[in-house]
C-alpha cells in the first residue's frame, strides 16, 4: 500500500533542513504505529519518498511525501496521529492512497506557485520590475550546478508573476508560478532576475502542480482522505 501525505512547513520549523525533517517523520511514523515497509540490503531504510526540495528558510503550505506500507490500513486517523508526533508548524493536511506504480513526486510536478513578501520597496516599483521582466524574451541567468557555472535563458521557466494591489503588513506581495522542468528556477534565482532593491521578508511555496491531459492539479488536494484517480497518478 502506498500512501501520499500533504503537509505544511510553517514558522520556525522552516529553518530545519531536509535530513533533520526526515528523521522527525521517521519517529512520527514509528510512534503512530504505521506498518512502514523497509528497503532490502545490509542497511534497510524506511521506504519514504519525498517531493521537490524546499529551500531552508522557506515556508510551505504544500509539501508532499509518499510512504510505502507493508499492510493495508484505515486512513481516517492518520493525519491526526502523524501530526501529534511532528514539531509545531508541520501539519498533515491531506492523506490518500495512491497506486503502487504512481509516478515519483519529483517527476510528476512541473511547476510551483511561490509567494514572496518584499520590504523596502513599493508596489509601483515592483510592478515595473515585473512588467520589464515578463516583457523580455531573453532572461540570462548565471548559476552554479555541480560545481560549474552555467548561463541560460530562464524566461521559459517564468510562467506567470502577479503583484498584489495591497500591502501586507507593509510588505509587497508577489505570487509567481515557476517551472520545475525541463528547466527549473529556484526562488532565489527568480528574485535575482526580478532585480530592484528590496529585502525578502518571507518566501512560501503555496502549491505544487502536475499536468494531466492539459489540466493542472496538485498531487493531492488539501483535506483529501480518499483515493485519487489511478489513471491520473499511475505511470
């Protein structure tokens, strides 16, 4: 049985790295008594499959994880049981069984919606920067991958960018849809492309999206406790 979780990472827990968070999940799963499956070999590990990496310091309303179980279980109380074993800021907001041959989360997600709170600037200034950026056909970005400096045009990865017409506690709110493939762009790289003078008060991933038959939908909707359609998630 394969189970998909949707969870948050909000508040101070945003500074916890991926490995430390993974250890928290392993403890929470043991405390909840879930019959988790283990890998084979000399050093068996819990079969847990994480989605796209979240930068340390960024928050999220929509993180995802798949867990392989060795037995069928009732999913109705899983969110509460797991949530009780996790640090404050991590809440399980969706649980569902997915097909055993469901595509890996890292493969199925093709874009993410990010929200940024910018201070030290104005709505007009940010709107001008966004307009100038999105009107360009070529947005060269030099970045480092595997120890090598590369320069590429990342304009195709900038799918949409909107600026809220109202401030939020004196911050300008920017919502951007950024592609994750074929060329991904990180939140920090997007802000570098945006240019301008501002401070980033908050970065938050609001959603992750996959495209099925031309329709975008999250890997698991918030509040879900049922089985997603097999034809949508199976490889």
